């Protein structure tokens, strides 16, 4: 007979893990399963098929270590190295922001501005893991997408994701905003730039505390990157082309004022699934 305290089954460990993670996670069971999947190097379906299988002492120890790391706040996506975006499993590392579900709204709205049967050019500002660029490129094979980022480590992740997804109508360039696309014009410019205020406590909590500050922090009021982008964006958009930016729920009005002071018309704000103002789009008119 094995000692029940030492040799627990997959199912029992999952229950324990779920109970521990419930304290701070919205999806404790899923997270416990993802961590168990890492330990066993198996998909979640395996855990459902073999709940009675016992863990070896080494596996149990590893599982407990992972649970402790998660309990200390480490993002599950950095532990598994994967986050799904637009139904694509993408590689993520601590060099990139973990793609958020609400950013799919930015993709959705950009696609509405990109006819399927035209060869258009898209620029994605601050591409990070490449999530937005890759989703657009996959949905619009005739479009040429350029994703730029100032972080070389992020670009390496983005290029890896393009290879993983076998998407070749996308190119990633190292660039401080528009530096690496001088002289080029785009039909659609999109961006999910940093937009969190530097003193926002959100930066010290949850996944954000482990994410690159460079991808989140946009100075006092969180408007620095919008200002930097809008100083130059008009040089890179074709006449009647579109600019779409993701932003925080309270930034729509200040952003709108910046856009109105420039050459932009048809300014529309779109709400995300949680009802927050999240994406503003507008048209460039000289
Ligand atoms: N929505 C992200 C967050 O709340 C912020 C993303 C960004 O700054 N681009 O953590």
C-alpha cells in the first residue's frame, strides 16, 4: 500500500491546486490543469483521461513548486510560455506583454478597414509578441503587415511566432515608432502602445507586475506614447487611411482632443466586451 499522504493522484493534486489558486485566480481549475500539464508534459485531455494516475515524488515536488510560483503572482502565460490570441497559440516570454482578450477588438476593427481583395499595407506600432500583426496578416493574406518594436527581445518572440504560425506576409523591424519605416505609407496603422499611467497601482499587481514596464508605462496620465505617435503618424498614413489605437477606459476623450487638433476625422470609439471604451479609430484627411 502506498502512503496516501505521499502518493496522490493527478485528480487529487488538481483538486488541491484548484483550492489554493481559488484565493486569487478567476480560473483556478484551468490554471491547476495547465501547471499539471507542464509537470507531465501532456495536454489537458490526458489529465481528464487518467485522473487516477499517481504522481512520482519528483513530479509532485515540481507541481508544488509551480503552484508556489503561481501563488506568488507569476503569470501563468510566462510559466507555460504560451497564450492564445485570435485562436493562435503564441509564444510569450517576460520580454513581451501577454496578449489580452480585449486586444482582439483592435484586430476586429482593423479588419473592417481592410478589403480582402486588395493589396494593402498595415503598420503595427509596438507589436510585442506580434499578436496583432499576425492576426491581421493571417486574416488578410494579400495584406503586407509590418510590426515594429523598440525591444529586440520582443522582436525575437514575434519572429518566432510568425515561423510557428507559418505566416509570411508579415515583417518585424526594430524601430522607435516610425524610425524604421521612414518614407513609407500605410493604408491602416494600428497600435496597442503603452498607455498605463506611471503611478497606476495596476502596474504593481497581477500579471502587470511581471510584464515589461516598457510595454505598459506611458508616463503621467498614460498619454506619452499617444502624443509621440500622433506627432508623426500623419506622415505615414495614406490620404483617407485609418488609424486605430487601443487605450485605457478613461483615455478616449483626451485622445480624441489630440486627434481633433490634427488631421483626423470620423473619430469613433469602440467598447470592449466588458463595456469599456477601448479602441478609437479615425481617418486621416490632409
Ligand atoms: N490593457 C493593459 C493592462 O491593463 C495595458 C496595455 C497597454 O498599456 N498597452 O494591463
